[in-house]
C-alpha cells in the first residue's frame, strides 16, 4: 500500500512519532496528547513538543503585533498597546 501511495517505506513507530509530533506542533494540549499516545508519564510525551523554526517565527510575529507602537494619523507614535 505504501508503494501504491507513492510514499517511502516506514515502520509503524515512525508513523506514530510523526502523528504525535504533528499534533504537538499544532499546539494540542500536552495532557491530551499524553492520553492519545497512551503514555503513563508526561516526560515520555514531552519529546514530541519541539520548537520548529516556523512555530518560533509565527509566535514571534504574533508577539511583535502586540508590542509594536501605534501611530496617529499624522505619523506620530502613540503609546504601546495596553499603556
């Protein structure tokens, strides 16, 4: 079936690891992932929560939107959001 789908051969453990990593990268709650994976210890589940460059970049840009100064119509800056 793998060949028919044009995929490279994988072991079941690789599929399981890919599944957990993708869920973790989609920001699923760690306790939910722990339950889905059937892990007894959260330490085992924590290996799937890796920071990928795209995740770091997305979070950085979201944070910058929160802290960037706002401008008046004339181009002068107002205070930061929340001030």
